[in-house]
């Protein structure tokens, strides 16, 4: 049906029948054509029009051509359907519109109509004018099922396919949409709506394709103003230098917004070929563009723009490429993924919004990355690479993350904003870092690598290395201004030189990290901080500014390096077991070294100008020479610190100070004529003179020691040398001089040969100083007898210095008592001395006797009654027993407490008893200068025979080990532990004589032989102890006398005379400093033991026995002993 005002052309069917009117349903088959006459009309008219639920069908197998003459200038629509009409294309259809107007529409459906492109159909729409090829609008659908739709637009500003206002175009089952425009300003697809609550939609399934070519006129491939594209199959858009996809800004309501989604979602190499030539612009406040370049051969040649609050998402797979730039200037977001050997060549620029780029699986980015605002993130992984370009940050936030062996070859410039760089998992960054403003935060971790220079002229620059990461060699870290901080942590390595010309610089080396490179500070502030075994291997040069190197927690400044100070202020701090192996050279400025807490500074200090102060506290060590030829300098040792090295001082205002138990071993080597060495000593400090020395002033106080003796508190060296200390001026009070001497060799003519010398050339006498000698006899064991004459001290001007002899214990075996010396003229001579074991040695000598001999022999010497009670009260054939006893021994310089647990089992055969026992004994010893502990473990056998007429014979064999340990508490505390094997055999014979009043007397005799084997051991202070075996033979003769108070109980008194016949002991000692001592003694002695005891039956098969005893007249005195035992019959 045709509306009255329409012009109805002739309809020719098969070229024979002409219809003057259009029925409700028009079906065209075969070869048909409709042609509008050249009416040269203006206004709106239709060639074929339908309204009101009509159907126009072009059957399968038909070839239909509908053509409008070019002379028609009005809004000509070749096919028009409105209001629930349906147009079906089932065959091959050509629609040709030659109307040359900007309003011509070739195929137009609206208002709930439907356009069906049937299976196998091929529809071609050609529009010669600058109008529209296909228009569907107002809830109208285009449904293509395995169909091909080709749209050709020839003039400027034309539109191939327009989907308008809640309308929907869907391609499925292998359909193809091909749009070609050749005029300028044309659009391949136009998705619009005049309603904020609706949009036009174009969708294709995974087997359907879209091909749009607007390249000839550089038009727009897909133009969206309230529309959506969902393409799952192939998409090819060629817009030349025009715009491939353009999302214009428009108003929206609810969930209606524009978007483009070109993706099969399978990331498969055989799906979704996407080729886009031309720019993609997202100017839409809510719009989103997602394009997935999946198949090999996919590409995007054009620029991408995020110009508003829209969103973008590009994914490149399987070798796809992008050649073009990405610009995010709006407040929206852009996400870009490249993976599977893909490549992007172009620049990335972010001035607003948020942009994210992720490169993976060998993908490549070539181009610049510029961040002037917003948030810009680039992440790489799986061997991907940023191959070339620059990373520029002047505003916003820029994130760069390199993961999984990826690489970057680009410089980074930070001129504002925030730059965040992470290099992880064996990735590498090759390029320079330059910060002039803003902040840069860079972390390299997990064996990552940074190969490039870092320059900071302003702003803040932080570079942190973790977990084996490396700053590669041949690079420089320059700080001209601003703030720069570098950290090396957890086995990370820095191979970079640092130059500080201004600003603030900080280098932290932590947790086994290391820094290899030189550090030069010309101005500004620099701090190098080492913690937790960190290492610094490089030179430090300070020409100006402030340079502080702080070492802590076992950190190290490696050897072969120099700390040079020519200006400014340089400070080296050592704490917590840290070590410096660098020399310090001061020609100007101020140098300070503060070493504290078991640290070690191993390097020379040379001062030729400026000021140098080296301070060592709390057991710190200094191993190096101190040379001062100009300037002002000092070395201050205190708090048990130690120094080994020489001094050579020719400059005034240079001083060495020793105090609070500090130690210096070295020499003052500058000759007497030119030396300016001033040495102040206080509070038990010590200077061990290594070779002939010369001092300008020596101030000696508070038991400080000047030691010329070679082996004083050190391992023995032989042959010994004799040193001479020459002092221009000696002052102070209460100091001591320790001399090596060989007094036995000081015979006539050799009075000045065999000893160290002190020569004083001037000064004013003040105070009194002590003289101690370490004589050769301490190391040879020889005795010094008679009066000798050996020169020790020369007071050249005889100004009246005073000296007194003092005892010496140098930590070996001996103590030399105060020597005797005399003065002749201006010279002091040694005459004689005596020696004795020092307080720690007395413990070593005593412990073998007390802890070993006493435990094995004196404590454990038992009789039958003491061990088992009276077995004649036992009616059974076998039994078991246990007893405990304890007591106390004492002697000269010691006391010993002990307790023993002993248990056994035996069996009786007639009058014979065979038994087995074990015992465990513990003792503790108190010495005048120490304490000890002893443990004894024993196993033994016994045999007892009760003969006729009260006679008995008791035999015991035992074998065991005595373990001993002791701690001395003398001037040089020591500790040792050792063990000795031992065995013993005893024989006891006695007779019990009973009287009518139930009293009895039991005379007995006993002989015990024992052997304690030899033992060699070394103490903690490396004293070698060689103990001989101790063989003992003890006799006992006496009686037990008592009264039987029941058939199986008695009380008794005992008294014995005892004698030790052998017990010779020899010990050889050698201390670490070479002193030797041979000591021999024997424990032969006679004494009496008395005591009280009882035997009592306390149960049908249980017996108690006990006694209390002590010794009289013994050198090794048993103060008391209590013995309590129980026996069980079974």
C-alpha cells in the first residue's frame, strides 16, 4: 500500500507485467528491476514504500535491481519501511541510488520495523549522492544470517550505515558487512540517538566480519554519538589518515552510554582478525572502546585519543602490531596490553586521566612515554622490552614496572610530578635517570639490573636495590641539588661512582648489600650508612660540604681504598663490629673518626694539613700508622680499645692519648731530633713498644704501663729483642715500665746488654713510676740466684726521677715479685727478683689433687661394714642395696663438698658373697682464686668370704672415669675441662670377736692400690697442661667396737690409722706467652679416722646401716662424712 502523496513508479516483474499499485505483501522473484523515472522532483518521496505491518520480500535466487534516477533532487528513499514493516532479502539484491542530494537514503527502515538479510543473500547498496546507504532507526532491527551486505558511498559527507535510536544491527553465522566511502568527511557507520536514554547498536558474532574503508576521503570508519559496537569476528577498518573510530560526547541517562567492543574473547591465533587504519578517538564522557587484536596479521595503524571521561582497552596478541600514538588528555582511563611477540611503535602521552600499559611475552614498545598529568602506568614481563625512546615525567604520576626478565632501553627525565619505577625478577633498565623537579622513586629487586647514570639537580630521587639487584659498572650517580637517596639491600650490588656537588645525598648499604665505586663530595651533604654486614668498596673524597660515613652491624669498608679530605668536613663512624680497611689522608678541612663497640679501623691516618681527630671507644681496634707532618691532629684511645701501628709525628699540636684500659702496640719512629710525638697515658692503659722509639713528651699516670717486654700478654717469640725508649720529657705519677731482662746473663762486662732500656734526656721530675721485669727465666724454668747488675734506666741529666720495683703478672704462669734494683750515678740497675705461681696457676695445680685424687682415693676408700653394713644379719642368699654418702674435705687454699649415690646387687653361695655395684659422685670445689666441679662414674665387683670363728675377707675391684672442670678468677681468668680414667683394687681382712654381754670388737686391716692415668689438656687461654699418672697405695689398720642391741642390730665405734705410701704427681705447664713451669708433689701422709655407726633391721627383709666419720691429723683433711645405706633381701 502506498500513501496518497507518494509517487509510484512502474513495477516491472520479469520485464512483462506492469503494476500500478503495491499490494500489502510484495514478493519479488527472478530477475526484477524497479526504476524511478527522472521526475526532477524536490521533497521527500519513496521508490518502494510500505507502512503499517507490511512485508517486502526479495526471494532466494532473485537478482533485483532498484535504481533511482540522478535527476531526482529530493529526499529519495529507494526502499522505505515504517511502523512494523518487514523487509526480507533472500537473494542477490542491488540497490542503486543516483539521487545527488545530501538527504538521499537508499534503504531506510524505522519505527519498529525489521530488515532481514537471509542466509546466502547478497545485498549491495550503492549511493551516488552524499546521503545515506542504510538507515535503521527507532527500535528497528537489522538481522543478517550468513548474509553479505555491501554498502558503497561515493560523495562527501555520506554515511554508509546508520543505526539510530534504540535500533540494532546484528551479523551472525558468517555474515559480512562491507562499507566503502570515497567522499571526504564520510562515515562508514554512524551510531546515534536523539534520546539520552537510547542508542544505536552494531553487533557481530565470532564468525561474522566487518570491513569498513573510508581511506579515500580520510573519513570516519565508525562514528558513535550514543551508540555501541560489539564485534566478535574479524574487523577491518581503513580510514587512511582519518578517524577509524570516533566516540563523540553526548548526554546519557541510566545505563545508556556509548562503547565499542571488538573482541572474540578467545585470545586465539585463528580468531578475530582486526586491522584498523586510522585514529581512534574517545571524546565520550562515559564511552568505552575495547579492541582486541588477536590473530596474527592484526594491526592498528593510527593514533588513539582519550579526550574525555571515557574508557579505552586495547589488547594485542600473537604478533599483532600498533603503529601510532596514544594520547590520554581527558579524565578517563586507557588500558593497553601487548603480549605474544607483539610490537607498538609510537609515543604514549598522558596529561590527564589514567593510562595503563602492560607488555608481556616478548612484546616490544618503541617510543617515548610522556606524563604531564594524570596517572600513567607501564608494566612489562616475560622478556618484553621497551626498546627505545624516552620516559618523561613533568606532572601527574608515572609508574614503570619491569617484571620477569623484561628490558627497558630508555632515559627517564623527571621535571615534575611523581615517577615510580620498579625493576624486578632479573629485568634490566638501561638508560639514565635525571631528576630536576618532582620526585622519582625507583626500586630494583630480585636480581634486576640498572645500567645508567643518575643525575639529581632538584626535587627528590630515591633508588633502592633489593635481593641481589645490581647497579651496573661504568655509571655515575651525580647530585647537584635537591635530595637523592640510594639503598643497597639484601645482597644487592652497586658498581657506580657518586659525585655530590650540592643538595642532600644519602647512600644506605644494608643486609649484606655492597657498593663498589668512589664517592666524591664537593659541596652539599652526603651520608653513607652501612648496616648488617653491608660492604663499601671505594674511595671517599671530600673537598667541601659534609660527608659522613656511618658503619654499623658487622659492615665493612673494604681494603685498597682511601678516605681523602682536602676541604669541608668528613666523618667516619664505626659501631657494632664494623670494619674499615681504608687509609685516611687529610690535607685540609676537618676529618673525624669515631670507632665504638668492638669495631676495627684498619688503615693509616696521614695528616699534612687541616684537622684530624681519631677517637676509639669501648673495645674498638685501630690497625694502622699515624703520621702527622702539619695541621692539628690527635688519636684518642679509651674504653679497652686496641691499637697496633706506628707513629711518625713532626707537627706541633699532635697528640696520642691512651686511657681506660686501652692498648697500643707500636713504635714512635721519628728520630729524637725531629719528633713532636706527645703521648698521654691514664687509667691502666698500655703502650707496648715494638722497636726503638722516640717521644717528645710522655705523660704517664694511674697505673698506665709502658711495656718494652716482647711477650707481655702475647704469644712467646724467641729469640727476644731488647728495645730502647728515649723520652725528652717524662711526667705524671703512678705509671709502670715493663722490661724484658735476662738477669742470669748479666755477668761482668754485660751489664748493659741483656735488657730493655729507658733513656730520659731532660724534663722536670714529678711523681713516682714503677718498674716490672719479665725475665728470661720465666720461659726457661731456670732459677735466678745471687745479686746481679743489669742496666734498665738512664736519667741523662740526672734530674732526679723516682722509680720503685713492682710485682708483675703478665698472664702466663708466674708472678715476679717486686724486683730489687739500685742506682749508680744517673743509672738504675736491676739486682734480683723472686717468682711464684700466679693466682690463676694455683687453681690449675690444685685441681688435679682435689677434684681427681681426692675423689678416687680419699673420698671413696671404704670398708666392708661402711659399704654393706653387717651381711651376717642377712638371712637370704641374695639381696640388693643402695647407699648415699656425702661430706667435706679441706686443705690449704681449697675446700671440697661432695655427695655420692651407690647401688649394688649380690648373691650368696654358702659363706661366699659375689656382688656388682655402680656409683655416681659429684663434687664442687672452692679455691682461693676459682671454682671447680667434678663428676665420677664407677662400676665395681666385690667378693666377701665369711670364714669360721668370725673371720672374713673382702675384696673389691673398680674402674671408672673422673671428669673435672674449673674456672679461675685471678688476674687472667681461665677455664678448662678434662677427664681421667682410673682403676683400684682393695683387700680387707678382719675378725669379729663377740663377748657374752653382746658386745664385740672387730679388728681389721685393709690395703688399697689405685692408678689414675695421665692426662693432657689445654685451657681456654691456651695453657698446655701435661699431668702424670698418680699411683696410690693406702693402708688401713684399726677396729670397729660395739654392742649388739638385738638379734640383727648393733651400734659401734670405729678408729683407724691410715697411711698413703705413694701418690707422686708431676705436671708440666706451658702458657701461651711461653712461660713454663714443672711442678711435682706427693700426697704421702698418715692420719687417723674415727666414727660412729649402726646396723638395724627395720623390716622383715630390710636393713638400715649408717655411720658418721672424720679424719684427724691429715694434710688433706676430711672434715666430716655421713654414710646412709639400705639393704633389701629377696
